[in-house]
C-alpha cells in the first residue's frame, strides 16, 4: 500500500513540476515578446510546446511569433491540429486566418473564418477580420459581416470603425454618424480615432446636404425615420454652416427631442451617454472633443484654455468610464 501511495505521490509531483516548468517557460517567452525579441520567444515556446503539445495558449503564441518572423508555414503547422480537433478558440482562428490572408491564400482564410464563426458566432473580432478579408477582395458583402459583428458583439469596436467608413463612402446618411461616434467612444485616443473624427464631421455635412432629410425614406426602418425626423427639425440651424458650434446646438436639440418622442421606444446607449453629458454640463466639451480638433485645431486649443474646468471634468469622466454598447440595441 505504501509503495502504491509513494508511486502516486511521485507521479503527482512530476506532473506538478512539469506544469511549473511550462508555466515558467511561457512567462519567459512572453517577456521576450514584450521586448519584441520574437526569435528568443520562439526558441523557448518550441521547447514548452514539446512538453505540452495540447496547450493552446502556447500554440497561439508560437504561431504568432512564427508569423512575425515571416515563417508562415511553420505558424500554420502549429495551429492546424487544434483546428482539426475543433479545440481552437476564436483567437486561434483569428491568427490562422491572418496567416492565410497575408500569404494570399484567401480561399483557405475564407474557410477558416467561416469555421471559426460557426463555433464562435458571437466573436466580434472574427467577424471583423472576415469582413476585412472580403473587403480586400472587393467583395462588398463585407458590410453584412461587419453588421453581424455589431449585432452579435456590440461591445467590440472595430466593426463600427469599418462599417462607418463603408457607409461614409456609400449613399448612407445615418450610420456613418452613429457608428462613427460609437467607435470614437470605444477607441478614443488613437490614429484611427483622429481619422474617424474627420469622417464624423464630414458625415454631418453629408446628412444636411439635402434641405429635407425626409425626402426619401422609402427603404428606411422605424429607427432610421425617427433619427431623420428628429434631425430634420434642426434644419434652421444649418444656415450657420456645419461646425462645432452649430453641431453642439443641433445635437443638443436632437437629444432633448429624442428623449420626448423616442427614448422609450428605441433605447440606445449612445444617446444615453449624450444625454448624461448634457445633464451634467459636459456636452459642449464633448462636442469640442469630437469636432473641434478636426475643424480648427488652434481654435479648439484656445477653447480648451478658456474652459479648463469644463474640459477637465469631461476628460476625467471619459477616462474613468468605459463605454460599452449593450446587447439588444441593434436597429439597422
């Protein structure tokens, strides 16, 4: 009996030691990855994955390191067993699809993204990457994929980014505005957000290019008609042109009107955030942040200097509150 117990204890200690060794190797590899020393990270990960060949976390990091060193065949070989056994997660499908995409193997990338979405139908990143693959091939059905990503995973930002850019280039006059502003709240301080601020400003100019926003509502749903109807009431302000001051007025009146007529019927988190800024006196600062820097940077900086208390209150609130679109508020 004692021999049996001793054997079991020894086996358990061996397993624990092995797990500790792999964990330590993985941590060392991640440290090299953070230093962008991908060759050393790969060297360590190769040894770790020999110890635990079914460890998906190790496989993803190893494949990504191979990808960063342009060793695409090796990267694919590392992940393939997990795809074959259906033990991959959505991030693994992302990495695999990316590798096929950069090597021009669009057919295999397409198959892999579809398989990944079948297993993970609520993965916003997978919808985004699949949409980008289609867009690379000038397949305009990409917008359907990004829209599905917004519907299934509304908290993920990049589908809004791609959808807003798509609609800005189309005849659409609503969704480049709505999706663009959502994206700016999700991703606030990047090169992409600077690009999106310009798209948002130009989208408002595009919206009010028609004297009557309700002239053509043939293909619009109830939410879209409600949006256009509420914006249409602000047409008199447009005579001043579209800029940060006029947009602050237009958007203030829009929220007040929306609260009265449509808030209960179409609950929408973006408009709730706007309403909160309005109620707490931060709406001018919010609109300056959205439109001021792209309309006239020096004028925006001057406004910030003259309104430091209001701007600091808005900035502090923005940094302390994470914007996250909830499920069930998809109206497109």
